[in-house]
C-alpha cells in the first residue's frame, strides 16, 4: 500500500460521477437543491484528492439523453471531466476508458457502487473501489492535508489568517490552484 493511501502514482482512478454523488450523503443532499452544486463539490473534492494522491483522476458524467458528441475538459489544472456521448452511458464510457488506459505499469481503479459495473470493470482488468471506500480515502486525505496546512501556517505565521473571512480565503486558494478565475 502506498504511504498516502491505497493508490500508486500514475495509477488511474475512473469515477462514475453521478453514482458517487448519489452515494455520498453530503453530495446527495446538495443534489436535491441543485445538481450543479453537487457536481462542483465532487470535482473540488476530487481535485484536492488528486493533488494529494498523485494519480490521474477522470470523472465521468452520464449525458445519455443529451444530444451531441459528448465533451471532455480539465477542471483546474489536472482533473479530467468527461461527459458521455449521446446514447453512451457512464458505464459504457468507463468500460471504454478502462481499455484505453490499461497498461502493465499502472493500475486502473473504477469508483462506483454499481455492482454490475464493478464486475464488468473487474473483468476488463480494472480494480474496484466502492463509493464508500473512495469517500474514506478522500476524507482521510483531507485530514492529512489540513494537518500539513496547519503545521505550515504555524511555521509561516500567515498574516491573512484570521483577518480575511474563511470564504474569501477559500476563494483565494481556489484561484491559486487555477480552479477559479479572478
């Protein structure tokens, strides 16, 4: 096991976005109010996790009923987001991506609680990660990140700490990471 958690550098984590949103209580609650907020929160959490774990993260959202060729873009600097093509489910896109990323030098993980998708992905050579397991990994990474930040802040005596409201500090941090424009 890697010292920072379950995954190794340059391993690939394919995430079934809507499945994870439905499985994590904090995101499911956001989804009932506004789906876009739940998606953004998931992407924020996974961007932080990706930076911490040093692996390739691809989040797949199902656009099965949406006309068009699908879309891919970067969220921040590294996180890759994929919206499926018309008439392609997230499960089908994940299966296709498993094939594209398979290599003897890396592991492919598929994060979903859909048992059928877990079995199909496993059959194609990927390793399974349940929504619960991923949530534990992401939360643990957040605790470790906060511990390092607190230690660094104590060492550097951040002059803005306690002066700026927390929401402004978070926005500045998002801007620093390239997740938000000025």
